[in-house]
C-alpha cells in the first residue's frame, strides 16, 4: 500500500516557492472573507489602569469598628483565634 501524502507535502512537491506563498495568501484571504475576523468593538473591553476595584464587605457597625481597630493596631488574627 502506498504511503498517503498530506496536502502540505503535495503543495511542496508540486508548486514552486512563489506559488506556495501565493496559495497561502489566497487561503488566508478566503478564510477572512468567510469567517469575518475581528470586528470593531468585538471582544473584551480594555481595562482602565486608573480604575481600581473596590471591595465591599457587608458587616454590622460593631464589626466594622472592630475591623478598623484591628487594622490600625496591626492585630494578629491567628493569635486571637488560638486563644
């Protein structure tokens, strides 16, 4: 049984260097025409580096006061939890 050849092997075997380049550019053009490619406004929007995320924590007033106190006094939560 003969060994099967891929399309790339046949193209290299039958076409010259210039013809190969021309064929590949035509293929790329056809794919862009059919599939469309990137469109204006498509994809994710770019993030503004100045727009920093802000976290919201829903806690009671007492908990909020405690958290602010703990931050100001650099409390070690691990030590507090151990007893």
